[in-house]
C-alpha cells in the first residue's frame, strides 16, 4: 500500500544504488507509478490502492485507538501491519520477487 513515509526515505538509497550501476525498482500499488517515475525508477505493481488499504485496516485501527497510549504502538504493528497491510500485498510481492530479474 503506498505511503509517502514508506517511499521517500528509500529514495536517496535507491539513487545511490542506481549510481553504482544497480537496477532499482519499487513494488507498490499501480497508482503510485507517477511518484516512482518522477524519481526515475520503475514501478512493479503490487498491492492494493491507498483507499482499499485504508478500508482493510479500518477495523484494526479502531481497535488500536481504543487502547491506552503505551499499548498502541506494539498492537498497531501486530494488527494493522500484520493483519491489514501485509496480507494485502504479499501475493503480488511474491509474484514480483519470482518474476522480476534485475
């Protein structure tokens, strides 16, 4: 699922790797292609749209928000990422990992 905070921190590393001759691509939702192309990289479509991703994590997010502040962070990872984000992207990532040859 595309998020600025996941993509932008990786851009300097991607540019550094590309400068050293490595082929670099990003795997993300197809709608994220303009941002990836703007940085000069290919997009390997994987995962769901931002809107669909938000729908998938909504029930988990609501449960996490009900917790005391000190319990939110560990539960957010365990529920929002592990039950919402990861399953939404994993099948496509497996396809990309087995088919893309850098």
